[in-house]
């Protein structure tokens, strides 16, 4: 069978038909309705219809306990403590009174009567590592008193046994008198939860700082 030859006129007619078919197809697509996308809320509701609630087990899950703040975090709260009302933390504590007779080791240490006699010595030797520090530099007496007492209350609340209080050596005060050094000792002996304190070793502040041991509320003897 002999093949039919396609002439130039036939080829032009074929191209015209192809273009018409393409135009009609595009028109049909354009005329088709476009579905509106569902909003996020409706999509979520549809998805949740297939979820089956779990049956209650009857068990209670305890809320996680808040972690105790680090020593740095507590030390940084000094400014907030100074600005609070002093009535709560400072109740029953005065700036006056002679406490020299209660101190030992040349006035550098103190041990409460119901604590072991060697508590201050063991404190200085590092038996209880300091868990928080308070720096009183730049504070007036009233500010420092409230800062110290509020600081101790917070440490007791979080179970921190040993703290370091930096009161300075008095070189920057008027007359070079270590005012806060003596005041801090006076405040601490009036605080029932202070079991002992001792001048810090040189590597931890020496004569410009105290290591303070707080009462153990677990009931174990110090």
C-alpha cells in the first residue's frame, strides 16, 4: 500500500486544529470551580474528630518541684530584697547590743549553744561548701541589714545550709572603720536559724567575709 503524501495545505490545517483544541482545553480548566481552602481551625476540628480521649487512670501526677536557685541567682536578688518592705525579714533584729561575749576565736567566730563546739572550726575548714553568696559592698547599714536577713530567709526556704556574706574590710568607709563587719555579726547572733559563723579563709575573702551555717531543718544534729 502506497503511503499518502501530506501536502503543505494539509499541514497548516492540522496545526490550526491542534491550536483550537488547546484553546478549548484551557477554557475548560479556567471555567472549573476552585475549592476554597479550609481555615486552620476547621482543619483542626476535622482532625480531632478521629481522636479518642484516654480513660482517666485515677492516678495523680505530682507537680514538679521548683529547683533551688543557684548561689549566683540568690546573690543577684539583693537589689530586690533591699527594695522590699523591711518589716517581714527584719522583725526582732536590731542594730545595737554587745555581742562580743558571744564570739570566740578573737571575735571571728560564733557557735550557738545547741551546736557542736567545733562547728565554726569545721565550717572554716570547708565541711559545708557555700551554696550562695551575698555581697554588701555599697549598701548603707539599714539596707545591708534587710539584705542579710531577707537573704538568709530565702536560703532557709531553699534548704541551703552554708552561705558566704561579704561585708568588706572597711577600707572604703568613712574613717576606715569596718562598720558592716561588726553589724553583720550583731544581726547574725540574733537570728535563731544561724547555728554558727566564722571568718572566711583568705581564699574566700578573709577578714572581709563570713561563712555562715544555717539550721538543718531535717532534724539531724549539726
